[in-house]
């Protein structure tokens, strides 16, 4: 009789412990299980400038239904989708205007940011309008900024994302090289300028990838998917200089979003 009572007590104790452990595991898992919303942050490369089909509600942010975040959510049906990326955005704009929908239920964040901080628009303007030496000088100034200032700005953005969406997997996507070298463009920039601009894109991507890795984020390199589809190729996925629509110059077309960015997003999400 005594042994039966001891056996019953031990059995009850083990069941209680097992239930407690199972309950604890369930309680710990539930926030992650609930974190299935998707928030798309960043600049024009994420909003979809150059892809057309802009959402009327997005105004000057020019968010496109052909941009990779919109295409990804259409294919994967996250529990919620918040499209916050905006044309012209810098790191400060992400901090001020794009983080409001991040929360504990956010399971995925994507972002492209840093190009505008580094002076993307001014670099291209200088290289289009001025000499090879002026172009290279402006690119060197941008590289110096990438070395000295951009890492801290990225750190601030990435820390804010982690703080506001602690359960989120964060995919940081890079920028494509613009030009196919050794090709034959009828007009446009010299080979010296094209090569320097490509090198600058690689330089920027390396800096972004380093900061992303240090925050435990996943970097998505789009260089390989755009290879063979650069400006000066026979099948470009990037707009060259467009005098009728300056804003879309040097941005991905709809094919660049679906063929260049979306596959990378699928691999890192």
C-alpha cells in the first residue's frame, strides 16, 4: 500500500513537471508563432520606383504593386502586410516615418537603405554632367562617407528595428551594379565612369552587409541576379538616364523587381 501511494505520488509529480515544461515551451513558442506579419521598409529600391503601377494611396512615396515586397506578400500571404518604403528615403526618414507598424507580431522585415545617405543622386548627376575626374572625385567622397558616417546611421536603424520588432527576421537587401562593362552603349558614360560606379555599388553593399551581419540580420546580394541585365546589356532590368522621367533613372524596371529582387527576397526571407 505504501509503495502504491509513493508510485502514485511520483507519477503525479512527473505529470505535473511534464505539464509545466510543456506549458512553458508553449508559452515561449506562442509569441514567435504569432509573429507572422511582414513590414517592408526602405527607399525607392524597395518602394518600386521605376516599376510603374504605383498605388494611389502612396503619393510621392511611389509604392508599386510590382515592387518585390508587394510581390512577396501576394505569393506568401503573411498575416499582415505594411508597405512603408518610400522614394528618396534616408536612414533618418526610416527612423522618423517608417517604424510605426513594427511590433511583437512582426515576423519579417525587409529593407534597402543607405544609398541616398551616401549621395546616390548627386553621384549620378556629377558623373552624367561632368568629367571623368569629377565623377571619380565625387565617388571617393561618397566612399569616405560610407566609411566614416554610414555605419553608425545603419546601426541606429537596425537597433530600432530589433527593439520594435524583437521576433522579426530582418532581410537587408543590397543594390545592383548599374553597368555591363565591355559592352557597346551607343551613348552615355565613359567606361571609366561605369567601372567606378559599379565599384562604388560593391563598396556600399559591403558596408551594409557588414552592419547587417553584426546585428544578426540576413543580407541579400542582388548582384548575381542582375548580372546580364545591367545597363548596356541586351536585356536591361534597370532604367538608364530618362530625361522624361528623371526620378526613375537608374532604378529597376518591373522585370528588375520580379527577376532581380524577388528571387533574393525569397532566398533570405
